[in-house]
């Protein structure tokens, strides 16, 4: 018997990957939009419905845009509902979803910062299947970092669906201690913003020293991605890798003396991450 290897591989992949009949995305802004883009490309669901009052795009054969829950057809019964609206909107919005999907309750995956599993249980019912997820925007280029948590009673099949969805946009980890989600938010959820600020600062410094902006951007991006690759592949510690660049009395050491003076960048980043963690905690106490 002859078979075509790629077809066989694809069939095996299909067996391994969860097949989601239909996914409803609620809120298609920066985060929801990044997830949707990758999910559409990897065809992880057979059918996508999206609710967003302002960001509607052209319908495709398996992608349908709606402006509100009331506007979706009565026949729409998603197996997964992904909540990607602002955290402050959820309390007002969820009761209608609970009623609408009462007959065939979906798996809810929420990416909202700060909203706890007990909040979702109060809004959607104690028995609702809910995953709390914290992804980040590099999901758009399949390099996201997502951390998930759920009640211990969540069925393994739902866990697998959530894992497959988030793995399709990058790396994915589960944590048992939900209290750590605020720290996760502060590090990987908000983290891309810190990194973009750092890259931009490096570009601006290059431009201030007379480099053309495109060249300064190339230098900054390649230096950062090269350093990330080196850090990921090397057995040396981050501290040692830094020391490897800086000969005593040299140019790098002159820069590090500025960056590390009185705690410098290390304490600045810690303060920044703590501010994000506190804000994430405040969002959950608004419940
Ligand atoms: N951005 C990130 O890097 C990031 C990372 C991790 C997690 N998150 C979480 O992701 C969620 C969304 O954040 P975001 O940055 O993507 O915000 P965003 O860009 O403002 O996206 C939210 C989207 O929801 C739409 N919307 C408002 N009311 C709605 C409703 N009733 N039904 C359906 N859609 C509605 C908004 O439309 P309008 O613009 O018209 O209001 C907007 O398009 C937040 O809970 C946030 O904590 C974000």
C-alpha cells in the first residue's frame, strides 16, 4: 500500500490536535485579534463567530462577525467561548451569555486580567467550565506565552482544548495556584510592553548618537533576538552571559555602571512589575 507521508503526518496531527467544532470570540481588539489571526491560520476550529461592536471584518465561509450577542443566529451553539473584552465589562456582559448558552454550556476561556475563577463561578454558575488564561500579544506571530489555571474539577478534555488553543499561538504553562496569576500578568502578560520600550530606548539612543533610524532599529532588534537565542541555548547563567560581554574598564562596563547604579534597571523593573501586579490585584478586588 502506498501513502503520501505529508498526508499521513497531517492525519496523525489531526488525531492529536483537538478538533473544535465552533469557537465564539467575544471582543476582537488587540489580544482577541492576535489570537484569532493565528487560530484562523491553523484552522483550529471549524467555525469562528466573533462578537465585537466596532471591529467587524469581512465574513468568510467559516468566519462570521456580529455586533452583539443578540445578533448571532439562534442556531449558534459554540463549544468554546473565548472572552477577550476589558475586565471591567465582564460583570455586565456574562449573565446574558449564561442564559443564552444554558442548554449546551460551552467551555469558557477568559483572557481578562485580574478576574478570578470565583468571579466566573458567580457569573456563570458553579458548574460552568472555565479556564482563566493570561496570553500575550506575541501570539500574533505564534511566539506568545500563555499561563492557564482552572478549578481542579475541570475535565481533562476541556484542559486539552484550552492547552491546544494556547499552544497553537506559542508556549503554554498551567499553574495550580491561582493567586500567582497576578504575578504572571505582571511578567508575561504585560511584559511585551516593557520589551518594546527597551527596544525603542535602544533605537532612540542610537539615533541620538547619529545612526540612521533604520540601521539603529536593525541593530537593536538583532542584538535583542540574538541575545535571547544565546540565553535560551547557553548553559551559562544570565549574569555570566552579561559578564562575558563586559571586560573590566571597557565600553560595556561603562554602560552597565550607569544601568546598575543604585539598583538601577533591576529595581526599576521590579517596581514596574509590582505596579502591574498590584493593578491586576485591584481589578480582582473590584469584583
Ligand atoms: N493587550 C494585551 O497585551 C493583553 C494581554 C493579556 C490579556 N489581555 C486581556 O485581554 C482583554 C482585552 O484586552 P485588549 O487589550 O485586547 O483590549 P481591546 O483592544 O480594547 O479589545 C477589547 C475589544 O472588545 C470590544 N468590546 C467592547 N464591548 C464588547 C462587547 N459587549 N462584546 C464584545 N466585544 C466588545 C472592544 O470594542 P471597542 O473598542 O469598541 O470598545 C474591543 O474591540 C482584557 O481583558 C485584557 O486584560 C490583554
